[in-house]
């Protein structure tokens, strides 16, 4: 058996995060899972510990519980709909960067995996606000000095194992397009993945360095295939 790892997951109550959490709980390669979120993830396991935490810019009250981890799987995110740039930046950039800063300080050898998105603007200069902010977040993480930092940019994600999106209209889209998933997978295999494969790929990347920081859907699927 490969080395067992301990991981921290943010955003486990969301669709992608729940998919990642389920794979970590089932994986023999993961020995310990700490979930941090504003609400319960709804999953129980002997290897799972959960901390309800409200402020992702201040970890002073739980710092002592964040040490001794090999990786962080950061899936926390929000839809840009209805938010201005300041609001979206606070959730997408500020929360992520402050979390990463604290974890890097407490776990210098940690691997950080961040769920970004297809179309992210690494130049930070494009017309799309969400893409600029995501690009700024990715760049901040890549320049933070992590031993390994990976930016996951999934395209269409098929929910698996009963995972649902908390955003009703996202879920409606998944329900409609899910019918056509086999066709989409055939027509655009490099743009299609699933919640379980995202989770498996994050576990896999801890042992299988792809030699690149930007992880697209085809990379996700390839990494997942190495352990699934």
C-alpha cells in the first residue's frame, strides 16, 4: 500500500467538495480527514473529524487543530451570480489565500489543491470578472511557496454517488445534461469529468506528480485512472 496521507477539505458541503470527501473517506490511501466548513458536511466516518468554522479570514481559535496534515483539498466556492467584484473577491480570493497562508505556515510540506474553473484568466486582465478573480487566486497560490500546488480546472462535472449541487439551478442543469452525458463524453472527452474522478485525482496527485500546475479535465481523468 502507498503511503497513507492526512488531508483537510474545505467546501465539503458543496457538490464538488462532497464528491472529494466521499472518495477520501473510502480511500485506503487516506488515513485522516479534517473537514472545515460553515455547516455540517453530513458525512460520518471513523477517520473523519469536522470543525464548524464561520470566518475563513481568521483561524486564531482553531490553529492548534490544523497541524500535521499532508494536503489541503480546497473546494470552497460560490456562484458569481448576484455578486459584485468586491463580494466575489472576498469569498474567492481572500478566503482562499488566508486559508492557504495559515496552512502553509503550520504545514510547510503541505500540498495544496484548489478547485478553480475552465476559462480562468491567469493574466488577470480579461473582461470577465470571475475569470480575473480566479486567475488572481491561482497566481497567489502558485507564488506562495507550497512544495506542490495544483489548480484544478474541471469543465462539466457529472455528479456521482448521490451528490447534489446546493444551487438549485445548477442541479437542474446537471439533471438535464446528465441524460446526455454519454454523448457529451464521446464528443468532448477532454471537457468532461465527474465528482468521483475529481476526488480520486486529488488523492492520486499526492503520489503521481503530473509535472504541471494547471490540471484540466483530461488530467483529472488520467490521474483518477491511476488509482481507480
